[in-house]
């Protein structure tokens, strides 16, 4: 069994994923980090030099590989949900959890992590966040459940996630 985290940029998929993996003694995999490692450059650079389509292709290949794993917490990039094949593969062995955060807080977090989100390098990033969120709404709803991470209390979020995961496992 795997646990898969999906959700918009800066909703805490990496931090929550790492904490969950530690708690459950599972491996932690971050698809963006894997892509950066394989390519030897940052996601921003990949977007800049190769474009989004190329990045999505790399993402699909990495997801194909990691979705075969067992006992892993897998954090995905915010747009991984857009490709049907990605979700089908991740779901085969995975409980899918969506993290969500209020747009204003997403903006704050992205500002702090300057230059890491090529899709939000726009004159009006808040407007862009809201537009993308609207488009992706139905995709993020594919999760088994959603957890709000606007108030970022990692310990409490982990506790709530674990309760929900246990319920799903018990019912299956
Ligand atoms: C993207 C999210 C990013 C990264 C890339 C594209 C997206 O990952 O994969 O910049 O389309 O939402 P995070 O969700 O980890 O920021």
C-alpha cells in the first residue's frame, strides 16, 4: 500500500509527506525532486529551457516508475492530476489524499519560496492561483479525501490523516 499526496502548489505535500512517512515508517518519494535529480536541474529551469509539455512527460515517466513501489508515501507535483494515466497508476496501490490551502496563503508561501513555481510567474499571481484552482477543482476531487492545510500545524494534520487512512484500510 502507498499513500499519495496530490494538491495545488504550496499546500505542504512535501513537508506533510515526509512527516507521514516518518510516522508510518514508510519510504518517502517526491516526484518533483526525482525529476530534478534525473535531469540535473531545477523544475524552473526545465520549464524555462524545455517547456511544460516536456516537464509533463518527465513527470508521467517518473510516476509510472514510482507507482509500482510498495510502502511509500508519494508526493506529486500540483499538475500531476491532469493526466489520467498518472491518477490511474497512482490509485492502483495508493490511497489518494488531496491537500488544500486558501489561495491567499498559497500566495504567501510561494512568495517565500521565490522563483520555484514557474506557473505563477505572472503579473497577478493571486488571480492565476484562483484560475488554476478552478480549472483543477474536479481533478483534485478524485482523491479519497481532502485535508485543509491552511493552518499549518503539521502534527495535527498528520493525526487527522492517520485517522482517515486507518478508517479506509479497515473498511477495505
Ligand atoms: C506544478 C507544481 C509544482 C511542479 C511544477 C508544476 C503544477 O509542484 O510540479 O512547477 O502544475 O501545479 P508543487 O505542487 O510541489 O509545487
